[in-house]
C-alpha cells in the first residue's frame, strides 16, 4: 500500500458534519481536487471553455499538470520513451496534490492506459476512448459508435486494445485532420476561427450519420472537441460522449456527496 492510500480518507464535510479524527499525508500540500489531468506541455492554440484544460469547463476543482517535453508528435506516435514522464506527472498529482482519479487531455494518452493504471493506486482513465466498452453496452447490439478524431492515422489497433476495446468492428471513425480550422489543434498553428471550426466538426458528425444508418452514439476522441458536443448532438440527435462525460463520471465516483431534501 502506498503512503497516499495509508492516509487517504473519503468523506464530505458540512457545517453539520465536521468529521472526527483526520491525519495529514506526508508531502501533500493541497487538497480538494477529485480529478487530476495530465496534458501536453507545448500547446499554443486557444483553449476554449469546454476544453479539457480550461478550468471554466468544470463546476468542481480539477488539478492539471503538464508532462515535460511531451509533444503532439510523440503522443500521436506512441513514443515509448515518454511513459515514465507521464507516470511521474500523474503520480505527483496523486501523492502531492491529493487527486482521487487521473485523466488526460488527449485521446492518444490511451496508448499508456495500462502502464499508468498499474503504476497508480487511484482510478485511471487516460483517454476518452475507455468509454467505448461502456457505450457499446448501452446501445443496441446491431448499432455502432461513430467516432470523431483529430488524427485517424493514430487510431491504431494498439491504442484501442490499450483502452479496453474488444470489438473494433463496431466503430466508425471519421478524421478531422483535413479540416481548415479545427486542424490547428494538431498542426499547432496557434490560432483558428472558432465559428468555422464548430461548423467543421458538426459537418463531420452529419457525414457520419449520412454514411452510416446504424449509429447509436457518437464519441468525440479529442480533448478540443467538447466545446462542440452540444452542436453535434443537436445536428445528429444522438447521444454524444466525450472527455467531459468521462471526467464528470470519474468525479462522481470518487467524490460522492450525501443527499438532502424533503421526503
């Protein structure tokens, strides 16, 4: 058992319930963060509300930490030499910042899902793609999942296996890499027209529907796509999952609150 687990205690304090005896955890200097998020260090484009690393996205506190020297190219190409840095960034948030679960800000962190979850003592969800098995269980057996990704070429078999995907034949993947504006998040252009980017993502979702009449849900792989999730849902009239549905789910599991009200 890690020293973090030795001192960790679940509980929600209120003015009426202040708890009893609590023991500090050595080296933990802050508290109150249910979820920690690791992200790419070298990002220079606008991070909109709804983006995984925009704090305004959440109605609860999140802790964020960059992985040193991590670039898009290294992540998209499943660079094995970066895994130790990813684990160290995640472990630092667990042991020093007290986070109760770890997520990330790019679907391709999923290449390291198995290594990171083995290294930590808290729930780990390194990619939006880990939701695929759950979504499969929600929709009809004859339906498939439409996936919008920032880089289809990096959606490898190894990535899907790492994220627990057992039925890749139930996935229909659409690439956003050829877009004019949204692709700025991949090529690190530093700027984009958000109105155009939103329309590009919505158009791709509508193409998925037009080309496949058996979709039961849509999953947005990229951490930059949640700002457009509501528009995608309105355009497709389907359930839409993304990084934020995942992070909210994680938070609800590790930071339960007591209910109150009239009976």
